[in-house]
C-alpha cells in the first residue's frame, strides 16, 4: 500500500516536473473533451500534447526499465551469492556502450546512415551487449561447468576491453560524435515515444514472468551450487537461463535508454531490508521498487535545474555510488568477505 501511494505521488510529481507546468485541472478538461469528441482549446491542446506525447510515454518507460534493471540485479546477486553484484558485472553495459559508440561515430562519418540512425544505435547496443555476454560465457566455461569466479573475471576483462574501444572511438570522433557518445553513456529517457514503450512493454511482460518463475531456483542457489544440485535443481541449465535473461533485460534497457547504473545494485538491498531475503517476496518487491526509483530519478532529472534536463544516469549514480560505499563499509565492519 505504501509503495502504491509512493508510486502515485511520483506519477503526479513526474507530470509536473520540467520547464512546462502541467495543470491537472486543464488535463481533466481536455480528457473530457476527448471522450465527448469535442474540440480542444489551444491551452487544452498544449497541455494534452505535453502529457500524452512527452511525459506519459517516459513515465511508462521509466517503470519498465526500472523493473527490468532491478529484477536483473536481484537475479544476479542471487546467482553469484554476492550482495555487491551488479548486472553490468558480466560486461553487458560495456558491450552495449562500445557498440553504440561505434554506431554513433559511423553515423557522423557517413551522413547517409542518419536515416533510421536512432534504431541503428539501439540495435547496435543490443547486439553489442549480447555479444559481450556470449564472449564472457565462452571464456568462463570449464570442463566442470561454468565457474562463477571465472565469470566475474571474464566480465571485468570484457568491460576493460569495451572501455578501451570507447576511448579509441572518442579520441578519433569529431566534436558532434563525441558529444553524442558522452550523452548516450550517461543515460536518458528523452525522446521516448509510444512505439518504444509498446515495444519494451511487449518484451518486458514475459521477461518479468520468467524472473518470477526463477524465484525458487534462486532460493536454492542461495544454499550453494552443490546443495542446489543435491535438491534436484539442474544447476547448469538454470545458471545459463538466469545469465541470458539478465543479459537480455539489461541489453534491452541499455539499448533504448543508455547506461543507467546502480539501479540493479541499490534496489535489491532496499527490498531485502524492507521485505525478506526470500526471492518469493524479494523478486516482485524489486520490480515494484525499481519502477518507483526510476520514476523518482526521472522526475528529479527534470525538476532540479529546469529547463535543463540532467541525464538520468547521473541521478542514479549520485544516489547509488554513496550507497555502494556504505555497503562496502558495512561489509568490512561485519567482517564478511565479498
């Protein structure tokens, strides 16, 4: 109930955030006119356009992306049995950023690619993220199965290679391309349309359903892989399923909105503190809180310095980085090994 009330409050704040002041009263009048098929006044049309074409789509996108990132973080932390794990641990964000930077540089060098350039960037980021995960899984594979330690080390190496690639692209890119690459890597919900929202929604709902299906296997993984195997869980099968599901979810969110960090790290901790470590409750709580956090971050990105809009990745990092340091300090004080 509290989460629902907070979500409603953030929805109203999100409608008001920004340089254009939304009038709830005029919005209701415009909606009434729409339902009764009556003509809108100029002010009603302007209010309705800002609501229906600019702010409502990004509100829905924020909720979908927040839920995907938070549930991915919950699944990753459950799989590796480490509360400091993040979905980007296995190179997803790095691969997406490297591919997107390449696409942006090519579009600026070859203007004919600008037609459909936005879709080319999104597709490149999506493919780059999945390719990075594929490389990590191949490197981490051992005769005895997929080792978590090898998975993490391979992810670190892939992220380092992706960072090197982005640095080289940025060094050779012109000013316009460099500005676009920098903006993309900061994450943004600007320019979201209903077609993108419907696309993400159509893919997000079955993904969320699969995450909910994995609650019991994740509880078994928390006991250890050997114990999970003894209790009848097909460890290798579910490990691959979880990793690819996390990769697909983060790749989808990153391809359309850029890199949005720390949501997958912070939200599972908040949910674990408020609810339970049992994934039966933890997974749906992460989905709800992830959506709420993204709504709040999006509202803050538009409300802090209007008419400027801060990239949402900066807002989430400003909250997440101090929280991550707090977790490290708490873990050190508790004497727990990462």
